[in-house]
């Protein structure tokens, strides 16, 4: 290894004050212009910003950094909440569009009783005479019929079958 290369490797250590020059290194530094320029550059770079250190308040700086981080975090949560709300609204809109149901005023719905339109084929009743059908209708409990919904056709059939 040449003397210049060796000196280049030691310059940062000496500039930080962790070591000192030997007499041979100091003699080479005085004689070699390239090594002297490198030493001046590293030494000047090492002292950059030292004039700012007394004016720098580390507590204020730390407090400002923490405040910015907290502000950034709350902004992130707000953005996420709005994104979720927007996705929910979009999903609801898509569900309404895909359902194919027309959303209109309630007055457009016909006011016929459900039983008048309800036709459930009951082959068991086909063989009955009109008098027998009349007695079946009279024995039906009106409160049970009122409580049925269109979602429960099996319970209607079960009731009528006995």
C-alpha cells in the first residue's frame, strides 16, 4: 500500500480526534500537496454546522418532530376513515343498482290483500265437495292466517294439511 493510500485511510480517524499523526505521516502530509488538500477538505467538512449547534435546541426540535409525527398519524387515520366510508357508500350504491328493484313511492304498490292474489295449489283439496271445502275454511283460525308471511309457505301448507 502506498503512503498516500495509508494516509487517506487515517485522515477521517485523525479528523475525529480518535488518533494523531505519527512523525512519518506528518512529514508526508507537509511534502504531498494531494494529501494536504484531502486533509484540509476533511477537516473543513468536519467543522461544518458547528456554528449552528449552540442555536439548536434539541428539546424544541424533538417536540416539533413528535408533533409532526402525531399530526401525520391523525391525518392517516382520517384518510383511512373517509376511504372506508366512501367504499361503503359505493358498495351500497352498487347493491341498489344490481338488485334491479325499482325504488319508488309506496303509493305505487297495489293495495290488494295478499290472500286475494295468493294461489297455492293444494291437490288434497281437489277431491272435496263444496260443503266439505266450506267446513275446512270455517275451521281455519283467522289469527293464525294473519300471522303468516309470504316467506313461510311451508308453514301454511303444514297448517292446512293438519
